């Protein structure tokens, strides 16, 4: 009986084992693949170091650690830039062994120790697309019944087409099953969740493809966010009466913008956006029936 209990405890310990991250030095230490400076990789607008690490921006240290812990088989360590770990900044998710470090101001390097039999878990990208839509109007049953499904279809179609064009970076071809779009009238956004076509670090590239182009780090990742916004804007204009769905004073400006990019380990159920519930109608009042006379 005792042996059975110990065996069960061992199984549970294995099931709950988790990748651990250990700091290599102080908060002024960068990661290196080798102490040989000729082996270093220098990013630029046209060159990436993706064979060694993926660059994530606008991300906190806690979220970057979550990414590494989830991708337990792929992640060999992290390098985070920023004196304030709670502030969004730049993080490298390393895919090769970190064999050396270098003194660099405001960098922290972490080595990853995987659990036994490590595996990459499920990881998804979530973001919102802000618009100038009049969501109060779109919530009206007489308007939203046709408009909301049409607009939702536009967002889904554009995202699938765009991500398919980057299949070589994502480890496979994206399909509609990889992208969930919900028209969130309460938040006044189109809410999007995406999965990569293969497990592993392809989802990190998908996240990088959505980075703001005007102020984000350049590491050879294609400038893609503006392409998505432009394509959505163009297709929305093909929706009949699209201008009538915009807020007063917007003119013909759809106001498309990618917002709130982040990682999640849960892919929510994304049913088709339902048509708004029609307003209740009153039952017809029937005339009283006169009693027969004898």
C-alpha cells in the first residue's frame, strides 16, 4: 500500500514539474551563445537572429517568463531589457543554449532548466482591433442582424489571408481554424485570438508580426501590422452601407488599429457572432367573448 502511494506521488510530482529560470549574474548581464564575439548575432531592420532567439516587445518580464515556461521544450532561457521588470519592454526567448554572458546595462539573463520529458504547451496570441464603429447602432437588432456577421467575416478573412502570406515563418499555413474573431460590442472592439499552425515557437513570430511599426524594435521581422489594418479598412468599405455603421463625425474614417497585444494559454470558444436579440413584441389583445344568452 505504501509503495502504491509513493508511486502515485511520483507520478503527480512529474506531472506538476515545471521549467525553472535562474538568473545568470546581476541586472546588467546579457545572454550570449559564445564568449567569442565573432559568433554574436546583430539584428537590424533586415536581419533577424531567429535561429537563436525570438524577440518579443511590449511585454513584461512576468509574461515573458510565462511564455518560456509554457514552451518548456523549446525555451533555453530569456534575456530581458529594462530596469523595471513590471514595465513592458524587450525580451528574447532563447532557442539555443546560453553558453556565456556579457556586461550590458539594464539587461538580465536567465538560464532555463527544463523538467523531465519537457513538452511545449498551448500558447496563443490575443489582441483587439479598435474601430470607429457605432457599436450602439450595431447592437440594434434591425441593423446588427446583417451588419455584425458581415463585419466579422471581413476581419477573419483578412487575418487568414495575411497570416498565410507568412507561412514560412509560422511553421505551416494558417487556416480559419487558427483564428477566432468575436465582435465585442461591450468593449467596442473586434476581439481576436490566434493559434500557430504548428506547436513550438511559431506563435512567437505571429506575436512579432503584430508589433507597432512606428516605434517597435526592428529585428528583421516583416512590417505587417499596417498591412492588416489597411486590408481590413479596404474590405470594410466593400460592406454595403458601411458608412452608416460609423460614429457621427467619422466621415469615412474606419479608425482601424491593433490594440492590447498579449499571450494567453487559453483559446476561447468563438461561436459566430449572434444576431442581436429582437425586441419583444406585445401579444395582440383579443376581444372579450360575449356569453351566449338563453
